[in-house]
C-alpha cells in the first residue's frame, strides 16, 4: 500500500462493517471504499474469504479477491466465540453500515439479525444481499451467479437462435446484486439524514437480474411470449447488430429512419433506403436477415478501419469489436482512469466520477488476512473512538 492512501469521497467518515464474501457483496462494499468509506472486512478463521484461494493469481494475490476488496481493512473474528462477539458488537455499535450476504437466517441464528442489532444501534444501515432475498418461497435456497442467470430468463435469451442458452460473459447477477446493495445503502444513508433512523436493505440477485431483462420482459408483457435468442441484433430496431467487414467486425446501430438513410448513403446502397421492406423500423426488424446480408456484402469490400472512418463521418453510430485487451488498453479507458494501481496491481478503476472529489490513479491494495486484526481489536475492545477514514 506504499504511496497510496484512502481517497476522500462522499462517504468519508462512514464506517462500514463488511461481512460479505465471494463476489456479490464485496463488489458493493468496494464501491463504498472507493468513494471514501472506511470498510472493515470481518473474515472467518482459517483462510478467510473463499476467494482468497481462487485464481488467477499475481505474485500470490488472488485477483478475484483483490479486485473487490482493495482499500479495506481485515480482521479475523470467530462470531461464535464470546470475546470476538464482544469486539464485533462494539464495531456494530459505532458503525454506520453493516453489509452481509449470508444465506437468510444465518445472521439471526448467530444473534445478529437486523432487529437485534438495531436495538444496539438504531441508526445502523443493515444491508443484506442474497440469491433470492429475505422473503418468498426460495429465500433459503443457496445460489451462485450461474444459477440466477439460468432462473432469471437472461440465459435463455442470450446466444444465437440455433445455439444453446448461454451465460452472459461475466458474473452479471453477482455484480448486479452488489451494485443494488451499494445503491440501497447510499439511499438509506440519505434517508437517515432526514429521519435519524437506520433501515434494513434487502437485495436479491434474482430481483436485480429480473430488473435488467429489458427487451425480454417487454416482449412478454406485450405479446405474452418469451423473446428467444437473437444473437447480437436488437429485437425491435434494424440495422442494429454486429457486422463482418473484410478483416474483422463492427457494431452499427441505426436507431431511427434518418440514420438508416445516412448509412445507406455511406455504403453506396441507396436502393436499400428506397426498398419498401426497409421503409421503417418494424419492416427492417422483420426483414433483418435480408438487410444484414446486403449490408455485409458491401462491408466485405473494405477493412474495419475504412468503414469506421466512412460511417463515422456519415454521422452513424459505429464501433469496432474489441477483445478485453483492446478495450482496457484503449486511450478512452486511460483517459477515464479506468485502470488504476492498487497495492502495485492493475485493477479496474471507479466508474463513478464526482467533480468535488479526487479519482486517484493509485489506491490502497487489498488486505492480507487479519492484517489489521491487532489494531482493530485494540480500537474496538477498549472503548477507543474510531479513527476517521
């Protein structure tokens, strides 16, 4: 962590007790840390958070762990042992936020339900994130990201029509759960400024993924049927897809009739613009296969670089198809500070840019297991007021 200090931010002075593990919860709490909160990660005896053992590794650090736990403090506590429970309860008494993503019922069995901890600290924001939330017939069911993607409908609508259901290429449901946890905590903290009272924030990965179905749910509401797999094309707009050029692929998006005409002019395909099949979006969407074939026949005559220049000059939205390396090394990613150094390791930056606060390119790294345990036990075991983050 040499050379890096915790950033100032809108949550400076906020104390977060972080009982989350793996990906869903830690993704939410690392955003609080990035924006100035002091986040104390409470880990179980043994190897701590399971992701400390997950690859890939860089110089012995699990990047799976490091990406979502940078800037936090670590203490190992056995929440069934009397002395450690006392330390934990003192932390709760002073905390602004407690975040956890155990299966519903686990915290209550430990004696740490929201109702019990709110008696100790009525201003506490207690955030729970789980696969299916605190209520409903599936509340107690275990879940990982792939299970939620499978059950939410998003896997069924991802992929090509002649292919199998496909998992989205990132842990979308985990990350959405963390994102909504962060949003719920921020909302509850804002409400507390007016009411003086804490609250229980209840987040479900299932709910979070359902809220992102967008086109799939629209189709079901409108027509009573699932959308089905469409590949890369938009279900209601065309051309709005990924297209092949002579040496690669580009994404072209025409969101209205004017842009379609401009694209046809750029491609030298004026006849397409006057074809009655393609006169409006419903017609183009219904005849998207024939339209794509005609567009790709023209694109095949030149390179990606050529068409990026020509179509961009025509005012039509277009972008190249990048792999991950190309995306993160692009000057735009660098200009937006989306690759930072945390503990000497390259990690994704904070996408939330707020003008009143710095967005440092170097941040504290993730903690080793129980790295701050001795200091935290002293701080929360003898009544010493907590340090300001």
